[in-house]
C-alpha cells in the first residue's frame, strides 16, 4: 500500500491486517460454537457426544489432503478470490445446519461440505498475504491477524447461548452463519489484497512492487527438515488437546454445577486469553528467539488440567483454567505461523503452511472427538486431563530443541534470533558467520 516511507508497516497496512483478522474469525465459528450446541442436539436427536463432535473430525479430514494444494494456489495466484468465495460459502453452509434432521449421515455430509468451503478462509489465506507484506513487524502483524480466532472464541459462546435460548438452536445456526460472514465479505471486497502483482486488487494498483524471488525451502525440502517436522508434530498434538478442552469446557463446567449461562460466559475467557497470547507472543518473537517464546507458552495447559481435575470447580478456578487454555491456544497459532516463516522461509510459504493448516484442521476434529469418546466410555474427562500434562511437557521440549533458525541469503535476521545455519541447508541458506 502507498504511503509515507517513514510510516511503520502496521500503520501503512492496517486495513489488510484488520480484514485478515476478521477473515480468520469466520473460519472458526464452527469450532467455538460447537460446545453450546452439544446439549440441544443431545436433547433433540439423542446423539452421543462422540457422534456430535465427529462432525468436526470429518470437516478436518476434508482439509488434510487439500490444504497444501490450496496453499500452492495461493503461492501462485494469491488468496483474494479464495477469501471472497470462501467467506460467502462458509456463512451459507453454516446456516444450512439449521435444516438438519435426525440423520447422522446428513450431519456428516454437511460437515464434509463445511470442511471444503472452509478451505477458502483457512489461516493460510490470510497469513500468506500478511507475511508477504510485512518484514520488520511480521510477528506483530501475524499475531493481530490470528487474533481473529480469539475474537470468535470470546464472543461465540455467549452469542450462541443467547441465540439458542431466545430463538432455538436451528435459528441460531442461521443467525450466526449469515451474520458473521456478511461483514467479512464486505471487508474482503474493499480491503483484502495479495502483494503478488497478479493477485493485487485493482484498488491497490499503486502498491509498491514486492520481490518475485522469495528465499526459503520448497515443500520437499521442508518435509526433510527436522525443525519443520517438530513444528508439525507439536501443532497436531498440542492443538488437539487445546481444542478438545475448549469444546468440552461448557459440559465440564455444567457437570460441576455451574449454570449454563455462566459456563458460556466463563468459556469466553478462552478467547480473551487467546488474543492476549497472540498479541504478547507476536512482539516477543520479533525480539527474542522464537523457540523459547513458543516453549514458554506451551506450559499453561498444565495449570488448566490441574484445575479442571477438581471435582467441584469454582468460578475463579474455572476462569483461570479457561485463561490458561486460551493463552496457550492463541500463542500456538502465532508460533506455528511465525516459526514456519523462520525455519522454512517464504519461498513456498503457502504450500508449507498449508501442511500446518491441514494438521490444525485435523486437530480441530480429532481433539474434541477423542474427548467425547473418553467421556462416553468413562463418564469422565480425567484421562484427557492427565494426558494433557504429557502433551504440554513434550511440546515444550520439542520447541526448545528446534535450535537456531537458518539465515536466508536475502533476509536480515530479526532482532533476538541467532544467526545459526541449518544442517544440510540448500544453496539459498547462508551459513552462520
């Protein structure tokens, strides 16, 4: 975008960041509303929690093989058209859940369709555009962008509970889907662009040209990188735990005697902490080694699991547990995106982060369904909570073991990062001095 060269990147490009933030939020409405629809669907159709949450797994499975392909399209053509079409279809398909009947096949088919249309609003679409525009303030810009998920996590529980209580669960699906998607479509039309020349919006014709050559690893090189594989593993396991706990927080709280309306409000603390986690971790990685920042933010789930193991959790403990989950969940999204740019570079960011996005999608379905299966089998979430200790500790150790990131030969290393080279680095990686 044009403007005074002395202006900060964020001041010059804030419309893009704001639009991308709202865009990220629309892709998470199915996740953060699910916990509020569990009880109404149980009462309406007699489905188990495993059956209800299996919809998220089906949606995630649709994205697993296709997210890298979508990332490749973004690398070549940009994400503007995907964002526009995806925003429209996401709202329409979510609203279509209002028509569901007592048929698990219909439920699963709708979630499969929802998983397909979500590809147009996945985090890769928004973060690829932001990451290409920003350099010095990339961590902060990505943190703000990914805060869209935190906005949805904050507002969705109370919004869904209000709509269900006042209009019924069917109307709630329609109101949330159409009401959330409409402003996103308007913002994309006017403010979302991709910095690649072939993908820029007409209104951005005066934007400064971005370099065609971007340093980094292609997808095959990335898949041979131990650092990237570690990031992938932590993304899948830790996010499965965090999303599983988030979806089941309201049932966990109500089982402890917390009123449903209060449980929904307390669950919104996940979103508030998620935003804080992103906005704190983003600037930190612009100043300190990202692997240590990521390791620190992988520890709060231990606090949440300890508190949720209490038989009669009070409102204060419930709020602290929700805040701990949100803090880790928010920072994980920022860390996954940022560490991908640092350890595999920007050459094929869309494709490489598409792999991360597919794992995020898989974890969104896998975590809640596994929690549901444990509850259906044991009528308790204790096994999940004890397992959370191990997931958190292993994630922390893997982040620390990443080592110093490569220094790409056309990049200046960000403040706080070491100038260490990678083993067996390709020609476009500069060795540490």
